[in-house]
C-alpha cells in the first residue's frame, strides 16, 4: 500500500499538479478508501479547461473527479456492513437529510449538498479519500473496479429513463452520443424500449452507439437530421432525450417528438434556448429535466452484476495516474474519439 497520499490538483486552467495531501483517517460513520479508478466527467473537463464554475473562479489548488471506485482500507466507529477489503463505488452526494427536498425524498435537490469535485469540495483524483460509509456501495465479484467507476454516470442515464418513463413499447430518440448519451442508451435498452435512434455530430460516436445496441443512428448538424429521426421512428419519438448539453439540440427536441411525447433535458444546456412552445402544445408534448440522480445505484450495480448492460464499451481511454494531465487534455481535445476517459490510480490486481 502506498504510504503517501498524492493528489493531482488543478493549479491553473489546463494544468494539474501532483501534490502531497494528508493521509485521511476514518471518523465515526466513515471509511477510508484506496482509490483505484476515477472517471473524467464533462463537468470536470469544463472546470479543467476554464478554471471557472459559471462566472465564479474556482479556488485553487482544487481536486477534480467524482466518478470513483476503490477498496476500503479503514473503517470508523459505528460503521456497519462495511469492512476492510470491501470493493466499493461511491454516490458522491453528501446531503443534509433535513431540508424540504431531503425530507420529501428528492435528496438530489438538497440545497445544502456537498458534492466532491464541485467547489469548494475537493474530488477523488487522489490515492486515498475518506467518505461517509452509507454512501458507499458494494461491488459484487462479477463487477470489476474498472466498471465500478461507471456506476455514477450510468445512474444519470437511469435517472433520465426513470423520469422519461421508458418502458416496453416506447420509442426513443437520444440527441448526443457522449458518455451520458451512451449511458442513457444502455438504460433504455435495459428497460425494454422498442426502438432507440441516436444522433450525434461525430460518426465515430454513432458507431459506438450501434455497438451498444442503438437500433439506428442519424448524423446530426444537418437541417434534415430531425426529419430523418422522425421517419426512422414512424412519426417521432415517444421520448426524446437531450444529452449533448447544446442549445441547438435542445431546440431540436420538439422537431423529433411524436404526438403526446415527452422531452427530457439531461445535458447541461447553457444560455437561452429557443423552444417552439406552440408546436409542442399542438403535439400535446411535455418537457422534464433531471438533476443528477437518486436511489439508482443498487439497481445499476445489479444490471452490471447480471451482465445486462455492456458498460465497459463506454470506456474509450484509460490513463495511469501519472498521466492525469494527458487524460484531461484528451477529454477536452478529442471529442470525436472520447466517450469516457478513466484514470487508473492503482493496478486492479494490487488489492487493498
């Protein structure tokens, strides 16, 4: 086991610097985790590239990363159901449990949430972390630590499908085939969607979507793309997911919707977006949004354990810890080739 806790911290835009951090210790209700894998999320890449969250500068040095898997190496007082050596993934939402949203069950909307990798809360791109034990989830033997790091983004796709009401017989259009578009695709297929059409600007991403079960694909960025999606679905989609985080694709959702259908905004769409509300009204359609996820991790892990979804195909790149800088540069600079970048901090055969 490593004796130093090293983190790769953002010290200025587009620059990660290795820094020694204090070795964490487990307080009551907490566990210390030796981190094995960290995924690079779109929000991480944005913070890395700009150094800002919205219009607010990120306080630096700052540690990114909230998609994580690892092995428990210490257990705090009062922890039950977790032991040293357990392989786990983490739900990175430390909520208050007492606000109106938490008490209503919508804890993902907690106004006091502490979310690692969102300022001011440091993330997981470090060798060791301490975290509340109740937010760790055991990984079954059938689920590798590598795939375990995908549970968080897969849970976003699961939340999208839950909100959209995907079920047997429903037709789906997914606008955007990045990581979240692909996780949404996998969850749609797992829930029995009758036909799923995926659209994206890059043919390489569309090829990946076909490999992961999309029934057909449409190259985006063309005036005729929306009509092609409608034609492939026999008049439009029962459910349209915007997963690209683009105002252009968000505007396009109405044009691909079937009568009585539902739009679900999954991506982080910045700025103002023109929506033809009269057209939406004539279709009898509706718009929903999602924010992160809630109560999805157990279900997602169950799908992985049962080999119900080929989640490992989402991983396009894996970089060793020492090449974290390159990992982030790849995530922002090769969008046509990247679906999910993982950073491997420890070799999976190393154990705890």
